[in-house]
């Protein structure tokens, strides 16, 4: 049986290969790293 994390990663990879790039404004967001990085990773968290 596949683990839950493995299934989530697999679903993400399937989605990422078909998803288009999206511009998300990072004006007031806490960021780390260079501003001209080729890739930006954004984590959405729900604490409820």
C-alpha cells in the first residue's frame, strides 16, 4: 500500500506537469533568497 505522503507527492507532480505558471504578488510576503530566483515556492497553510 502506498503511503499518504507518497500519494500527495505523486498527485502534486501530476498537477505540476499540467499547470500553467501563475504570477503571485510577493510585495508584503516574508521571503527568503534572491529576488531574481528562477523558481518561487509558495506554501499555503490552513491552521484550522
